[in-house]
C-alpha cells in the first residue's frame, strides 16, 4: 500500500480536530503554529526515514544473527510490538537527557498548543538519531516488513496521543500512554519535566521511574523555556545545534507594534496547500526517479522556508513564496501535465501566490520599508 494513504489520514484527522477546536471548543486556531507543525521537517524527514529503513535492511542482510526470523510468525509480531516500544522508551528518554540528542528533539517540544498537528512536528534529523536505538532489532533478525508495520502502528498511537479532545481514558490510563500522560510529557512545569517518555505502553515509565500522572491542581504550560523565536523551519531545526556547538546565534528583530500584513489564516492556508503538495510527492515517490523527484523535493523544501518567511511578515519570504508557487510549481506542473491531481494542487497554490502579490501591491509604503531601528531584539 502506498504510504500516502497513511500520511493523508493523519492530515485529514488534523483538519477534523481543527474544526472541532474552532466550532465545538470555541477556541482560536493558532494557524502559524499549526503550519509550522506540519511543515517543520516533514519533507526532509521523509527522505531520512527512507534512509533509516535502508540502514535497517543493510544491517539485517550483513550483520543479523537471524534469531527472531526463526521463531513462529505470531511470536515475531508480539516480540516486535513490545521490543520496539522498549527501544523507543530509551530513545525518547535519552533524547531528553543528552544535549546533542535534545538539539534534535527540542523542535517537537517547542509547540505551545497541544493538538494532533503537534504529533507531526519533528526535526529534520529525527530519523538519523533514532536509528541507532532500533539497530539491535535488525541484528536480532526482526524481518524488515514487521519492523516497518510495527513502527507505523506505534507512531500512529503516538500521533493520537497528541489530540486536544480526549481528557481521560479510563482503565487505559494504567496500561497505555494516553493523551493525559502525554500532555504531562509536553508540560514545561517543573513537576512534569522529562516525565512519561514511553510511546505506547506506560509500564516502562513505571519500571524506570519516569512516570507522572496528570495533576488536577496544575495548569499545564506547553512548550519550552527557551524557544527559537522564529517561524522559519530552517532556524527551528538548526539553531539548537548552533547552541550546542556554542557558535554565534542570529538575532531576530521583534517589533510588537508592526501590523502583520499576512494574517495567520492566510499563511495557514498556504501551508495546508503545501502539505497537499507533499502528499502528492509521497504518492509519486515510489514510481518517480531522478530529475522529477529531485525538482519536486526542492520546490517543497524551498516553499517550507518561504512559508516561514511569510509567517514572519518578511518581504523575502513573500518573494520566495511567489517564486515557488507561481513559477517553479507551475512550470513543473506544465512539464508533467499528465498528472491531473498535480494540476489541481498547483493551481490552488498558484492562486495563493497571486493573492500574495495582490496583498504586496496594496501594501502601504510604510509597510514595505524595512525597519532600520527595531524596537527590540531577541538574542537567542
């Protein structure tokens, strides 16, 4: 089965939850953060996830003892489901304990609103630092197909645990990592830091001393104490490494009085369209090779950076967004015009690019001028 169906389901569930948040919970949608969650690292993460699978296959072929492969099939599946989750617990816990690994994982924790889209928010590099924790399964001889299916099931459970709707899960609270348990994990309250590191089963946290139940007397504060002050996925993914290496950090101009020309909803809609283009990439990735795949990957990657600039009201972000949506995407769709789905997606994205131009044209001269004396800076 093409993996686009699984990713498309996640996207659909995110949209359904946003409708529920807006119209049933009567809460405002933080569109810029939602788009940052969706596009924070997904296109590069998709490539690196493929490398993770290839690395698992290579270990399986060259260094495996093939022990698990000799067991009855039912035992292989049971072992895989439990062992994968055990490996994930230590992966997750050490990504909180080791500064280099935290530089990767912190991207996921910087979201300040708990919702399903946060379950998609990940670092560009998360698959690269995750693989060593699962390498032992390949050495033991866990078949690749079982590894892929089991990991997908666990990741879907983890995605579900980021939902905004479910409060408590009854008796499941004693067995599984539930949304309640995972809300604790994302809290920056002192009582909640580095707690509930499990993925699916809560037993690992209880065995190794990291379990903390959600307390009714504490209002959870989500996010981190020192977040990257940028909506740009490039900075979100790389500033933590600059800090880890003690390298000079960029300063971000912050003017509280400047009106944002590109509204949250406008930026958000562009980001949602961009995720649709990513779904098309995933759909065609197994059959496309060479130039088409590389070009579409580059368009999506540049567009995620441009959308981040758009979110920050940057002229360069608008210019890059217009270039990607009106020129790069349109030319690509014309060259590969035998794909009706691509034509529809690109047409919608091009309309968003045209609207970006219209808003720039209507923008006042004062708004177009770059500030020479910002009212404040955020030194990261």
